[in-house]
C-alpha cells in the first residue's frame, strides 16, 4: 500500500481512539473539566504529562534543530530535560500542597491580589498562545505532506479534533486521550530510530548506534564531521555559540519549563502530594526515552540527507525529495546550470522567509524566487528532518505513515493542554474569581467551553499564518514563561516576605522586556525592517536565551519593590511556611 493509504489508516485508527476516549471521559463538573476530578493514577498522569510535555517541538523540531546546529542544539536537550527536573523537585509538590490548580489562581491567592491574578492571566495567555502557535504549525506540516491536503485544510482538521476531546472532556478527556497519545508518539518516534540505527551501524539501539561504526570502520560522528567540513559547514560535534549564550538559553528553557502553566496543572489531577511526586518521576522516565533518542535521529537524518542529495543530479535523486518539494519545505535552484544539487554552507535565500514560485527550471528544480548569489543551492526546512527521515532511509511505507500519526499525536496533545490553560484562565481565574463570583457551576462550565472554542479559532489562525519553525516559536514561549511566572512562583514559595507589589512589578517588567526583545530581534518590527543580526544582541544573548536576562531583572525588581513596601499579611506568611513542611513532619516527636 502507498504511504498515503497507510497514513489514512493509521491516522484514522488513532483519531477514532481519541474520539472514543473523549466521549467516554465527558466532564460533568468543573472539577472534572479543570483537574480530571483529581483522581488520576500516578502512572496515567505520568504518561499524560509526558505527552503534554513532548509537543510538536520535541517530536518534530528538536531533532531537526540538532541535525542542523549539531553540538549547539544540545541546549534544547539540557534545558528542557533539566527544567522538568527543576519543576518536579522544586515546584510541583509545593504548588500541589497549596491547592490551587492554575498558576493565576496560585498567584492571586498567594499575593492576595486580583491585580496580581489579572497580570498572571495575561501572562498565561501570552505564553500559551505563543506555544500553541508552534503546535498548530506542526499539525499543518504533517497533514499537508502525508494526507496530501492543503495546509489550511490540515489545520482545520486538527482544530476539529482538538475541539472534540477538549470541549467534551476538559482535563478529564484530555488526560486519558494523552495517555493514548503518548503510546502512539513514542512508538512512532522509536520504530524508525531502531530501523535506521540497525541499517547504518548494525546496532538496533539508536543511543548506542549514534556512537557506533558505519561501513568501512569509521565512527558515524567522525563521518558526519568529515561530510560537514567538506561542504564548508562547521564540524557537527563542534560548537559556535558563546558559553554565555549556551548558558542563557539552557537556563531560560529550564526556568520556562518550571513556569509553564499547562504542565503545572497536571500535578493537580492526582489525589495526593505523594502521587504528584510519583507522577513526576514516571513522566521524567517516559520523557527520557524520546529525549535520549533525538540526538541519534538528528545524526542519522543529517548523514542520510547529505549523502542522498549533495552533488547528485536532480533526475537521479529519490522520489521523497520531489514529494517534499511540493510542500515548499525543501527547495533547489540550479544556480550554476549543471543539473546537480549543490549543497554547501551558506543560505540559499536572500531573506529570512523562503518564497517559492510554482515554476520549475529546465532540470526540474524548484525555483527560489529570491535566491541570492551564494553558492548554496538547497533550502531545507529543519522541521522536515524527523518526518522525512524514514523516507530518506527508504523504510517501509507503514513506518513513514506511523511517524505522521506520531507527529499529530505530539502536536495535538500539547495543543489540547495549552487550550485548557487558556480556557481556565478565562472561565475560572477571570470570570469566577473576579467578574462574576456567584456564577453557577453549569455557567462556569459553559464559559470554559466557549473560551476553548475561541482559543482554538485563534490557534488555527496561528497555524495558517505561522510565525516561524516550531521549536523557535516554542523556545520563545519558554523565555516568556521564565521572564514572567518563574520568579513569582519560586519567590512565592520560598520567600515569605515577597508581597503583591513586588510580584506584580516583577511580572510586568519581566514579560514586557522579553516581549520587546523578542519582537525587536525576531520580527524586526521595532526600528528596522528585518530582524537585527547577532552582533547587535544585548550582552551577546540570543532571543531564545534572553528569557534568562528578563528573569533576573524580574527577580531584582521583585525583591527591591517588596522590601520597599509593606510585608504580606501574617496569614499569608503562615501559609507560605506551611506549604514547605512535608505532611506528617514532627509526628515522631509529637510536635
């Protein structure tokens, strides 16, 4: 059977499973809608957390970034993995004990202020919409290629699927759907890795295969380094980023992870604080399976890509290349008119955004309408590396289709979690807690569902008009979370002197600074027509790493303002003291 038939079959089966779970797990109360009734087992919650966490950025883009950036791409592995450890050990148990299941709810009560709650709601919406933009972009990429539908229609299909299991079941439906989605995405990620590792190195374990030898006795990484240097690229295993920028990006991703509202809420779906710790441990193990495999897939796909297309005549290259050309995610123009694909260091484009014509040249090449005079003739969108990897390696059609189903599971699971955060921020934190405290449970549930519907429409617009490749957008969302939420949460738990004035000032300054930098250096809307080059970055800090700077400014502003203003009420300080004391502490000594 063809790839398209296999894709329809596998996507049909998995979507039917998601719909069935959504119908079975319909939410009948606000507690079920917001936190799945608080009765999810630690293992199920660990699987759901892992699926929620491993978005399209993890499944589709992370290995793609590493395949292009090499050693520099390791910041995503370190930051996202380290951040989850930080969240599990430093924040989750205390937030669970505090008993507030949304970040704005925690901030509103901890800082005894509806103003603080409102600022937190705005931050949650900005972070979540920035993050969900990357997910809908991933959905569009998968649908457009594997189901051979227009990218806009693909986004609409994705919106409809998320709407069903988020609208019907809320957190209850999303939780059990995400358990199924974890199984689908991890199977889809690992199967091609096993195949390709065995194919290239004779070792079926990709983590070991990456460091193994290929035909001829050369180590795979040495071979890739040689291929890179021959084509004018930096060595794959060498880094080009400054030590400071590596540190800044890693810390921003770590702190952003610990401040992400859609991950934090997962720790309220289990019955007890002890279960929150257990589910965090399960999730970390389940996440590690994918995160330790991604560097191997990056190496395999990068090596295969170079060997398949570099200096090859267009009419002899495999069909996968021409298939992906039709999506606009890979393109070639024959600048020197020799009929061969010249893939060397340097951009094939004269601007940041690739613009392709529908015409093809005399050799069948896809013309890049704004190509410059650089020697490189090939444009490759890094988001295709995982999705195209099985095709490049000439794996069976069912494996190629399986990857498509896994990519959709990863994107849709995280999109659902983010949309629920947006929904609860509006219905619970804004309407219930501030605008209409006497609203009935039925009314609140209706407001939550309307909010999800509106959020899905906005997310769909992001998917149709994507702001950038998936992982770049997601990395910026982490920077926004680090700059706004992380200091307010950590100081709220560990500094009983932190007051509402300090928290509000810190969040506003932090997220405003990050937004300014992000817009200035990623979009170029402030001051110049194009994004500013790296040599103009403040302190040599990339936009992905600037969350660290904005976070530190937030902390300084929060502490200074809090010390210059009245201390929190005694009752609040007592609560802060109590949430740091483990349950049962002092029982042995009768204190």
